[in-house]
């Protein structure tokens, strides 16, 4: 009886391990892509001399609305 339980528990643990490794790798790739996007957006906003702004993700990339003046900067990101 114990051997059967031990076998089932081992299979479940190995299955969970495989699932969590897959999730980790997917999240890591997503993080790298988002970090690369943020580097491009930051460089573009610096080039345009944008002051403090609220950054929002949109369909085409990012939108930055300056807090003081209300000016809108749109930055397209190719995916």
C-alpha cells in the first residue's frame, strides 16, 4: 500500500516540478522582453526631453503623459 502511494506521490512531484520550470522559463523570457522595451522607451523619452510623466501600455506601444504640462508622448514598440 505504501509503495503505491509513494509511486503516485513521486509522479505528482515530478509533474509539478516540470510545470513550475516551464512557468519560470516563460516568465523570464517575458521579463527580458519587457526590460528591452523599457530601455527603448526610456531612451526615446529622454531624446524628446519628456519631464516626469505617467507611462501607460497601449496597443501600439506606450503613451507618456507629462504631469505638469499634460503633453502626450507616444512611443511605438515593434513586437
